[in-house]
C-alpha cells in the first residue's frame, strides 16, 4: 500500500506507508524515493491530505504528471480511481522522470558507478556487470555537483535551491542515506575536493563567493576555513597538488584566479582568450603539474560569414595544456600560455568541449557536449581527431585504472555510455530510467545546447550564451543587419521581459529573433520555425539572476527604503 500526499497548492508526493511523510517540494517538481524517508525540513504547503494507492503504476503515472505540472485535484482523483484495481511495486529508477546526470564516479572495485542526477535530485547506483541501475535515492530538489569517495562509500553534494552542502553515505542495499546538511555560499554550483580528500571548495556562481573547508574523519561536520568574496562569477575549480593553491575559473568568461589556501587571498588573475570552460584537470608530470582546460575561443574580429564559420575562424573548440609554473609567471604572455589542441577540423565537428582527460600513454580525451561525441587524439604532436558517438550531451567521464574503459554521463538522454578505449568504440548504453514525454520547453533546451544545428557543428546557442547567460565577449554578426561593428553578447536570462528584439528593436517576437539567429549566425539551412518555438519556450523559463547581495545576506533594507524615498 502506498500513500499519496496531495498539497493544497497542487504539489504531491508519495511515500511508503509507515514512513516519514514530510515532503520537500521545489518549484519545478517533487520526487521521492521509496527506500529513503524524506529528510528535508522545509515545508511550503498550505494543506496536505493523504491518498491511498494500491498501484505503483498509478504512482509512476502521478510522478510523470507531477513533472509535467498536469496535476490538479480533479485529475488526480480521476487517476486514482482508474488504478485502484492494479497492484505491484516499482523501484524509483523505473519511474518516468528526467534525471539529467552530471557526475559519474567508478566504485573502488570498479563493479559499479555512482551517478548524481541534477534534475531529479537523485543518486543512482549502477551495476556494471548487469548493465542496469539497481538503486536510486532522492536527496534534494536539485543536485548541482557531487564529490564521491569510492573507498569510504560516502560523498558530498550541493543543493543549490536551499544553498546547502549535503553528506550522504551508501548503505548495504546500495541506496544512499542523507547524513548531514550545512549552509554554504549562495547558489552553490561547483564542488571540488583536494587530491587527499581533506579539503573541499564550493563556488557560488551568482553570490560571487567561494568557501574552503576541512573535512575531518569519522563523519564529522566540515570545518569552514574561509569564505572569499570575488569580483566575478566563479565556476569550476581545481586544487593544485603541493602548491597550496586553488584555481577558480570564471563560470562564463575566460578569467582564471589563483587563490592561496594559506592566506585566503587571490595571488594572481589571468584572462585567457577562451570562454565556456569545462571542468579542469591537473596532471602531475616529471616537469611539474600541468593544467588541462577545455573551452572555446571566439574571435571578435571574425564575422558570421560562411567561410569564417566553416573553417573555425569565428569560433574554435580547443583543449589547452598549461604548465602551472607558466601560468603563475606574471611575465608569461597570454598567447604563449601553453599549447592548444583543436577539437574541430575538416574531419568533423567539435562543438562545446567539456570534460577532458589525458591518459598515461598520452591520449587526449574530450567530451564534445554539443555534438554528442567523445574525441580521442592519440598523438598530441600530430593532427587528427577520432570521434566516437555517445548519448545526448556527454557532460562527465570516469575511467578505469587500466584506462581501457571510459564511462560517459549523457545528460539529456539519461544514459551512461561505455567506451572501449582499446577498440575505440562505444560498446554499451545503460539507461538510468524511463523519460517522460518532453514538454516544448524541454525540447527547446536540447536545441539550445545542440551545436550540430550550426554550420559544420562549430558552436551552439550555449557557446556564446553559456547556461543562458553571456560570455561577455564581442561578436560581429548580422544582429544589426551589417558586418563591421562587433556587438557585446548579452545575457538571455529574463529575456522574455525585454521586447522588442534585435539590436535595432526591429523584431517584435522572441521567435523572430531566434529564427534570425539560426539563419544569420548559426547558418542553419533548414526550416527553423518549430525549433524557434521550442527555444523560445525554453528561454521564457530562464529567470533573471538573483542579486549577489541578496545571496550573501548583505541587503541593507534601511538604505533601500531611504533610496526609494529620494527617488520619488
């Protein structure tokens, strides 16, 4: 017997009878885990009533409708009446919902994968021998990042909606139990651990802060070392072994900031001619640590003319290897900072490179998020990239100790691809669960991140507008119907409230502007009407970013009131 809880505001949740029935609801959706009672303390409901269900089929249908915001009082009771005669039980990983995996880690014995799912706020345990998910546990409304310790079978997760750092452990059944929750920086989006696992760093993109904390043993709470205010939006980070440094990268642009862990101060800042960084990697070599970066380089002097797009003059997709000593030397010119390896060429597209890995034998591996491929470059001293098709938007990778198997998390297809690195081919795709029918804005999200819609797959909408915001760079396109005047790339967050559109205000609808961008910037030759409607629906879901003062709890209400009076 299951108990469904109906909230007076239209939200709902389902938990096993006899369990803790408190539910944690987000604006987007509410998920549940039948093996784990809800541990969220926050309640935003005006009324809660129980509804008994005897069918997990009904439960799955409700979960699907719950994601798609179809639930209402009449519809829910009608659904309940239609499934009362059914029986059975389905684990949560069989429920139709969007998961969006963002992080994947291989277990210590390499028999399973631990996968963090951002959209559903769940963590999945995947049995590699059986090729399927055997446990999935709900942690919070959304997971933005994960650090998992395979030996300890425990890890940390970021809950950006509630600005919390969570700790969870894997139980004997393979599920995940929430063990602790602590307040961290506002809008925490990226989490990184030191090589020995004794320190954690959290970056808050819109609060413009990072936190560094010690991680004691014996499951004790993390100890806050410092909170550092920054002048830019921090994104991915990486610790530099033996240097007592933390590299903090701009979430959208090309800034790199080196933070001294001893003093908590910024040692130096470098701006590379890159943007849209993927998660960096540090490789230890006999010549010292080397930084590997994936990103894109937009040429402000190039135009969106066909030949300049086709040959990568406008936008280059690249991997950089930079010796840390070179990056820290203030006398190093930016154009001499490391080596650049192109991911797109005449043999195929390279749109939106993200995760990167360099193997012991020198093979460079990169996830090409925009074109759904893994790129392999066996010889760095020779051109040529081999591309292996995987799932939709590969965003993270894990590799086994022998470096013969690569495990790829595909965000939009909710799958894990297994790539044989000896034969250089994908040998299996493992589903993380059933997906519901997509809404128009969800289809638009996929189109927004799809670089294959541009000429030869060089870039996507996301390339210039990372995560819907802006790289802050210049681009000479036909937004004003002329070349010769590079224009600042503007944010798309909150764009639904900014009509009319185009640089001269000549377009009245968002869809007209999107169609123009398809035609004149991405040089997409096919009909764009349907895709423009889908992207338009997606862009209307993007809200304006919150104030960093609000996220830091630094709002001076008295000053605001005084200012309002003066203004009037």
